[in-house]
C-alpha cells in the first residue's frame, strides 16, 4: 500500500490508498447515471462484512505526488456512457486534488455493467 507522506512543523501527515479510494467512491457515486461501484465475487463477498464500502471497485496507485485511479462502475440503463464516464473523471480528479493536494494524472473509468430498471427491483443475491 502506497502512502503519501508530508512533513509539517508539528509532524507528518500520511494519506493512504484507502482514503483516496473513499474520496473517489463518494465523488463517483454523486454522478447521475452511476448505479454502483463494481466488485468481483470475492471482493463483493468480503464487503458484506466491511462497514466501509465507499472504496470498493477502486484501485489507487500513488507514485510520489502523482495518483492514478482506476474505477470500475455499473451505469443505469438510458444514460450516455461516455458522458457519465467523463463526469466521473472530472469529479473524482477535482475532489481528490482538492482534499489531498496530490496531482491526479489519470482517472480510468471501466464500465462493467448496465443496470436496468428490472435489475434494480430484484433483491440482492448473496
């Protein structure tokens, strides 16, 4: 796990990948058309026991002061995929840079699924 360290007069501040992932997940979920973050079976199962699901479906790579973020999302049916992806990129970049002073050099959006109205109404399977 990469950690951003910054030294101040009174000590160090460390920002972990998980924090960047949480900020990214919250920002992405605020975009219209984003249904949810995508997880694989194993990650989805382990998230059942994890209180913090904001960073699921997000991979963060911090190298010095530069960040690359990979986001895996599910989009609601009827939204233009390229527009939703572009909005996710802009929002995630802005929020991470504003909150951490890190430089986001890439936000890669991976659309994994389209969620229809019928699928939204199904009870979640475990």
